[in-house]
């Protein structure tokens, strides 16, 4: 079995994808896009399985972002749109997820709650919030 290896593109300062984003957020977005590509070929998870995966030590080996991205479509009620790494624009889903992770990073629970309530079905908010918080804390998107 061969491992999937994707190189992160160098993001130029003038790149439209980084306009309005700090260099840290632009790098996080690039890592999320690579993880989203990786997850497209993975089996789907339900929220309970994803949270259990993290509880069994997934956070230590870099599976947190994968778990989040593999269940995000279920929470949204449709597949999220992620552009390829290095794309010159951001999708609405990418902007929303970066905003959610940034709010969690800052400890801004009011903004994180608003973002979750704005797009995630009520019965998935707690699970998705947990997974997003794990990604924000660990920033293991690799």
C-alpha cells in the first residue's frame, strides 16, 4: 500500500486566497485543503465513530482534522466545497470552517456557537463543536 503524499504549495502574499487572512490562517487553510483531498478517498464516518476515534488517541497521531472533515458533510446536510491547494479563491465552506476554528482558537465561544448554529443541524452541533475544538487546539491538520 502506498501512502498519499501531497506537497503544500507556497502561498504568495498577493494570492487572492490569502487576502484578509493572516499567514497562520492561510497556512491552516492550505493544510485543511490537503486533508480534505485525503478524506475524499476515505470511508465516511458518523459523528459517534469520529468522536470515539479521537477519544482512542486519534488526536496524538494526526487524525483529528480527518475525522472532522469526514463528518462535516453530514452536519451540513451536503458535501462541503473545498478547493484544491493553491486555488486563488475560498469557498463559502472554507471561509466558514476557518472562521469557526479561529473563534475556537481565540476562546470566542459566542462566535463559535453562532457559526455552528448558522449551518449545522441541531443534533450534530455538539459533536461537530467537539471535533472542531480538538482541531483548533491541536492544529494537527497535516
